[in-house]
C-alpha cells in the first residue's frame, strides 16, 4: 500500500513531493534516489531566449529569499534540442515543463512545439508575465485573460495542464475559477510575493530589480491561507508551494486542500529536504494508519 499516492488531474504521482520551477538542479539526484519525488518541473522556458536580469539576482532576507532571475532560459528551440534529450535519458519520474509567454500567441506557439515531443507528462503554465495585449498587465491578474488562455491551451493537449497562479492579485479564487472553467486540470500556487530589500547604510537596493520575488518560510502563512481559499473555490487538484520546508509544513497544506506540494527555497539550505520531507510524511501516515487521501482538504 502506497500511503503517499496522489494525483494532479491526469497525472498519477507515487510521491506528493515535487520541485518548484527553477530551484532544483538535476545534479541533486547524485545525492538521493529520484523516487523521493513524484515529478520534476523544469525551469520556465519561453519562445525566444532570455538573458534574464543583471546581477545581483539573489538576496537572503531574515525569513526567506529574494530573487530577480528574469526567466533566463535558452528559448524553446535550444531547450528542445539540448535540454529535453538529457532530461528524457535521466528522469525516471514524470517530467513537467514550465513555460510562459508575453502574449497568448507565444503561449500557443510554445505548446505547439512541446506537443510534438515525447517524454513530457504535463505542463506548468506560468501566467505571471506581462500580457502585451493588455499593456503590461500580468496574465494571472485578469480572469478573462486566464480563461481565454486556458481554453486555447486545453484544446491543444491531453497532457496535464497546470496553471501557476500569482498571489499578487485582488482575488486569487476568481483567477483559479477562470483557469478551471477554461480547461486547466490542476493549479499550482502560490508563486512568489512581491518583495524588496535596501541597504540601510547606502540606500541602495540589494537586488538590481527593486521589486522582485519573495519566497521561503516567511510566506508560508500567506500561501497556506490562499491554498485553502482556492481549494474551497475549485474542484481541480492543487499543487501547493510557498514556504514549505518540513513534513509538518507539508501536512498543513494537505489538510488545507493541496493534493501535492513543491519545494523550492528549502533546497538552498538543504539539498536533501525532499528526502527528509517524504520520509516524515510516510512515517506520520503509517503511525496514524492513514493515507494522504484521508486528510486532503479535511482541515477543521
């Protein structure tokens, strides 16, 4: 009996532990067996190459990490030719490809290219980037745009379609409902909060981009609240992320309604975080004669 078995829409997972996009180097698999993870999510790719933001890009805060990477990636064509073959040879767990675009057409063109490839189990659609047609408003901030994008993408694939939602919106539940109505088969939340840091001596910003992404333990209460809010608003599964470091953290998100979780910042302090978290979950469930399905969404 696998007490940890779970699902994200069409995707069946042997472990509920996954990795947040852009935070996990496959070299970590030299330290532990892939079976600790239910799936591997790539760094976000885009249609054209992106150089990313100038350094400094990372800054450790009192309770987390600020980042301003800027979606640095080689672009779809180079990723398909160079990265995908390596991942197909390496991975023994499902591969989820994260991608983004600055217009609906760009999203569709990336998906068209990915759909021709084998070895991909699903997609994470990163809707936190500016929408050119909406004059820079992030895709994920407009329910109508999210619905339109989800509808267009869902019509092109039978693979798992995960929409990754930003917390930096007025009503994340409304965005989640729009993604579900459009055809998303699961949701990932939350992406990073807005954050910033200034050197009190010099007045200089600690990172080149004065507003950047804030992740880590400090955002966990926000992520937990929004996970539960969305779980009450939709029927599709949730992949929760945001400040999760321990198996106890993960359990809170499962009680709140998540079907799986992703680790990100935790890997910067402990490359074995996934192994320890999975083992802790397994021990808790066995000691209490429970399976994961018994507790998902059962917070009282």
